[in-house]
C-alpha cells in the first residue's frame, strides 16, 4: 500500500470513528443517532427533522426515539402535520346563468338572508379542456357591485389527464350576492352548479430536498421536463416549487414517480401561473408557483384520490406542458418536503440524543396526560410555523449523524439470514429428487399382467 493510500484509509477510518457511537444495551437496535444541541433547558424546544432522518428512518418515523444521558426514553410530539388548507361549504343558490353574446357568461349567486363570510367559489362544469378568465364581484343588493377579484383563471386539461383548477379565491366577504363573469365571447360557457366556500389556509414551512433536477433534452418540444433521483423512497415529497423570470404565463404541470427510473406512473397534477391585474389595482401581480404533491404516507393511510400510490418513490419526473408556447424563461424547479419537528421539554443538566433506523420498532404511545402541555405548545407552534422571526419555541439543533458501532440487528434470525431459507428449499428439492430416484430404482422390472 502506498503512503498516499494509507493516509486516505487512515483519514476515512478517523472520519468513521468521529461519526460513530455506542448506544446503551437496550437501544443497540437503532442504527443511527444524533446528539441534540440545546440552547436552553427547562422550557420546551422545537427540534427540526432534516431529510436524512426520513431517509434513514426504517418505518416512516415510527422508530423515532429521544434518549437522555441516563438512557431513559423522553416523550415527544411530532409537529408540522396539521398545517394546510381546510374549507367549509356554504349554502348558496344560483340565481342567474346567462350569456352576453360576444362578451361573457354571467352567473349570480345568492348566499341567502343569513349571510356568512365567504372567500372561495368553485365552478362545476362538464367542459373537458379549457382556459378562461373570470371576474368576481360582490353586492349587498344585486344592484351595486364591487369587484373583489378582477381577473382569475380557471382551467381543465383532460386530454393530458389533468384536472386543472376551477376554484377562485378572493378577499373575505360577507356580501349576500356574488357575480361571476366568465370571459368566452364565442359561446355560453357551460356551468352545472356553483359551490361557495369559506377557506382557511395556514402556511407550512418547507425544506428543500437534496436532489438535483436534471433537464431532459430528449423531451418533446411541447414539454419542459426534469428528472430527479432522491436517493431514497422514504422522503415525503410535498410540493414542486418553480421559479421563472417570465412576467406572464399559465402552464399545466404533470408530476410522475417511479421506483426504478424506468416505469413511470402519474402522481400529481396542477398548474402554475403569473399575471398582472389592471391599472385599477395598481398593476398588482397574481402568481401561483407551487404544485402540491400528495405525500405517500398520507395516501397510504387515507386512500387518497389515486389509491394505487401506496408507497414512496425514489425517482421523480416534473413536466411543464408548454403546448404551442415557448418554454418559460430561466425556469427552475425544486422538490420540497413539509418541515416536521419533534417537540420536547428538556431538563436542566441533561443531554439528549435522537435515535432512528430500527426496522421493527412501532410508533411510541406516551401518556397523553403528561403531554397535554406540549400539545398546547404544538398547536401554538403550528399557527406560527412560517414566522421564524418571532418563534414561540426555542429551536434545538441536531449534530451530524452517527452510526451505532455496537448495532444489533433486531430482525428475526431467518430474515437476517434469508440465504438459509433458500438453502433449506434447495436441500428439500434435492431430497425429494433423491427419494424419487431411489423409488424408481427399487421398482421391479415391468411385468406383464
């Protein structure tokens, strides 16, 4: 071995030793651990969980444990799950569905005498492929109207197996009447019904995933396509986020996933857009640059809209459908996961360690009475998760990941040594063959009846 090779081997050995640790006997079946750095003690802290914890967790964070320096298990709560969009459907009656030739289809919705706040309207239509602009106005008497959304797109792309978007969000309003104008001058736009909603959205934090999205030069001219290898199928991809310098556009997006990078299946769809409103609004820009991706473990638990997606995927493909338009200028895309964290209440004078990577561990069930206080803290943290400048909880940090040097595989012996099963099967086949051969040799020569 040359001196250079010896030096490199020594360096790798030292690096492995630096990022390795023994665990107490009862915890040797956890393959990975990370020391927790606390900036304070005696008060609750929030511990962000980075992507590599998900990648190395053996069963969707069910194996997550926190130990103190006395090898005692410390209760915790997982946070970051409940943020998102919720809505409630409100009673409403479609009073008018008319057409002004050469201009628009007009709808008037009546919320009733007992007016409740509303901020979202969904248009139900049998139309299969379209992109149209809609104006939304509100009124207390159906005579004097004030515009609450001067311009918003609705769309559907059934030819591309994409449902598009038929929902319009506007400012919170308690007007009794709502007027929609769908700008398609050639004919009346078909509308079967209109659904009024009050929608509440709590912002979620997102963490970029460690993946390089490579443009596909072989994609059709009508597509902009990227492929990504996440290195693990355990990462809960939650959205694709786009960036572009193009001032105005409206494009459909299709997202595919694969276990092997060869066979692809539909996973999610949506649209991205940016447009500028008129002078009356001060040239205000409206944009939506993210496409939500249903997380695989949510689909596995609830069934989702597409129940065939029951597991995660290592490989991802993102496609922007350009149609006859030129590709977007300077477009970039990032895959992101919803930020999750563990909430714990450290005691003064103690140190703590996060454990994960146990293939047979079940999700812990802690005494809910002891965690009642943490639950209230978790709810408060959810409501301000997107405002790190004014955090309710102090943030703890994770040190680099360490391999368990005294690791003990918790799987049954037969699973750890699956080759023994194949060997036993091969031996059984040989024994059966040998027995059959002996039976044939022992049989008397054929005799005539």
